C-alpha cells in the first residue's frame, strides 16, 4: 500500500522563456515498509522530488497525498505539524544542534512539538540508542562525536517518533566507506525491524543496492522504476561488487552507468 502518492507533480522555476522544469509530470507511490532509492545525475530532479514529497517545497502542478490528505492544500501551520509528526529527515550534513548532547538532539522533535516522552517512546529511544551503538556517547555533544556517530544520532532522531516515512538526503555523502556501509546497514535494519518506510536520495550505486526499489530520474522525468529481486538489503553494500546496482537487476544497469555526484 502506498503511504505517499505523487499525482502528476511538476515543479517549475521562472516564467515564460526563462522557465526551468525541475520535475515534469511525475506520478508515483511510495510503498509502506519499503526502502526506495532515488538516483540521477546533477539536475535530474531527484532532490526536488524528495523536497516536494517531504513537504519542504511547494508543487507548481499536481498533488501529493499522505493517506487521505493532500498536503499541497495545507497551510503553513498544518504542513509544519505534518512534517514534525509524520516525517523524519536524515541529512548529509547531520543537522545536529551543536550545544545539545546526542540524547537531547534525539529528543528535540518531541520538545519542539510540546510532547512528553511516554514509557513506550522512552523504550523505543533506548532500543535505538543500543541498536546504533550510541550508549557510551549519548551524553556527548556533536563536536565530541565522529562523523559516523553524528549520522547515527541523526538516524535515531528521525526514527524516535515512529514517522510514517523517513527521507534521507545523501546520508553517506560526508562519510568514509566504513561508516557509509554502517549507516546503510542501520537504515536497512530500520526497515526490517520497524517496518519503516524510507526514501533515500543518493548518487552512489553501492548505496542504492541496499534498497528494495530504485527510481531513476533524468531531466525531471522518471526513466526507470525497478524493484530489486536479488541482493536488496545487503548488510554491506561493498559486498555487492564494483557495480552492485547493475548486478542486482539488469534493468538497473543504466542507473549505475549514468549516476554521478550531485
């Protein structure tokens, strides 16, 4: 079942002769409990697609549905509440508050929403801290954590509130190969353990190989949408080989060959 639906979504910048088409009449659904990777070259529209689906930007045409709610019709306050309560984010730059400890960063969305952390949520946070190997660093501030540890804090923050969907924008972009593999393993485990719906924008074929589904954009248009039959969810993306996306499914070969950094 699709948890997020995009219907004939387009995004334009500028007008008339100067108009730039960032996304062109895209229709797709994000399935519940599925790990979806969005790929494409710089300017393909992959980041625009994520920003629109996450309610971070407004569409020029079309509609985006979370269940029975068309978020393109929501006012600023309602849209902010939806993002806060229904959407989790993991960014390339971590986006942690430097003056807060790891635990305080994880709990920050609850504080912003004026919510008391109940026993069930506290147990979930404790489980996430243990799962992510943060127990001994939980009272450290971001400047006392490695890049990999900071990204794990960001993942815990995104997962703590049990959002409908998590959007991860190049989550391994600032990490070395070891930490990248670990972050991807953790994201994969979140999908498996919690049934978490996850959408990841990436330029990296090895990262995309861990997903259940790969959507490839070019010039604002979806040119392929492949569900992997083999190898999806590999714990170590490096184990998939030099071209893991193409190896997982022949139809995905163009994704690996055509993808470069943003």
